[in-house]
């Protein structure tokens, strides 16, 4: 069904009271027969028909708006009382309608639908500025559910990318090389770790050099100093070891390991009094250190201070009662003071808590001697 015929059919359905006859779908021929007292269509009427045709060509989406416009035009044109309603009937599109009562020829207008591809809407709207305005209004009032077609923004070309690679002018710019300078602590630690590896490989001479380098970088590296002193003592370089340990005590007097190792070096060099003096001077740093107290007791014993040795051994054994060597040392000091009964019990404790073979033999001999002293009759 063409667009014009469909629209006229809808007009007929809207105004049945005016005597318009509904027609079947198909091609329509609109004919107006001149009746007595009627007049021919004026130029505005033809102009309105042209506008309607232009709007139809502009788009089917403005159909409702066009129907309302035709409806308004039909209501505005007055009908005379003498003019009877004109019946609209379907005729073949090739025949012209003519009234039987009027000999004058009727004006027939055959309206056919033109495809949009053959007759663009822009050309129809351009024929009449009024039609162009109505077409713009109809496009804004589209039917429900249809969105207006928005013009896409002009395409913008992306900015050109400069692919030129600029070479670095390194020959004109100074090359800055940032090098990490290790701190003295880091250097000392490196030398110390290297020395430990050399000791594992039984390379003591090279290890000694690395340990000395560690102390040169950081004199407060106590592990390196203690390791170097131990290495020198094992090599019987007691004088060098004593110097290393004395420097360590001057740096950190609270480090009791320096004091104990230095006291052993002094006793090894037969400087017993100096060993006792150093141990007594630093005793306040280790008042409850069992090993420190046992070393002090040994120094007292070797310096013939047996009473002090017995007291120091007693304090150490209170902390570690299963140390056989300390029981042996206490038994020797008790025997020196002729305290035979306590000496015998001390020897028994020493033998009961495990001793090395040579110490065990010595303790057995001394125990037998003490037993004989107990069986002797006093003079």
C-alpha cells in the first residue's frame, strides 16, 4: 500500500461523520467533481498538496505530523451548505474521474509513491522553503521509540608522529659513573668473611692478613679481633695476641671475652698476678658468669690464693654443678688447706661427673692420698 493511500485511509477513519466513505486498500484516485455552487481548488490548496508530497518524500517517520497538518487544513476550509460531501472511491490509476451530472471535465490528481532512492528528500525540500521548514519540524518530532539521527562530528586526523630517532650526543656530554664506596663496617665484614673461608681451607697465614685488614677498617669489629687473637694463641704468638686483646679491652672493657682470653694468655706466659688483677678488675661486668668465676678461681689457685679459689669455685659450681673439672679444682684447693674431708668429697664429685682420662687418673691418685691422711693418727 502506498503512503498516500494509507494516510488518506487514516483520514477517513478519523472523520466518518463528514460522510467520507472508507475504501479498500490499494491505489487511490482522488477526484473532485465540480458541483453547483462549488469552486475549483485554489493555488494555496495545490501548494499544500505539494508540501504534503514533499514531507512524504522526506520520510515516513513524520507521518503523524503530516496527518495532523492535513486534518487541520480540512477543518479550516469551510464547506457550503449546498455542497454535498464528496465520496472518495477507488479507481484504477490510469482512469480519470468525471462527474455524470457535470459536463465539465473533472480535475484528477494521480498520486503515486516515489522511492526515496529515485527522488531524494533534499531535492523535494529544496523546492519550497516552507516545506523545508516543515520537514525540519517533523524530523524533531519523531515517533515514540525512534531516536533522532545525529550528525557525526567531523573526523579529526591524529597528529603526525615524528618517528625520527635522535642519536645521543655522548661525545659532547660527560659520562658520570656512580660507584658505591663501601663503608668501613662493610669492608671489615668482607675481610672477616674472607678470613673465615681461608681458615676453613687451612690457610692461616692468609686468614691472619684478612683479619688484620678487617681491624684496620673497623677496630670495633669484635668478632674479627677475637678470631685473630685465637689464631695467634694457637700459633704460640702470645705477645701479639696479648697486644690485640689489650687493645680490645681498651675499646670495649665490658666485653668479658677479651678479659678471659687475655687472662689465659697471661697465665700461659706465667704472669699469674696480672691475670688475677685483670679478672678481679672486670668482675663487675660478669658477677654471675660461671665460666668467668671458674677462670678467676683457677687464677687464684695458681697464685696460691686457695681460700679465694675455694669461694670462686663454689660460686661457679652453684651455677653449673655438673662440671667435673671445677670439682677437681676445688678439691685441689681444699687439699692445699688440709681440709681432708671436704677434699675427699670433692674428688668423689669430680670423678662422678666425668673427667678426661689424664684428669681422672690424677683425681684418683689424689683421692687415695687424702684417704691415707684421714686414717693417720694425729700426733
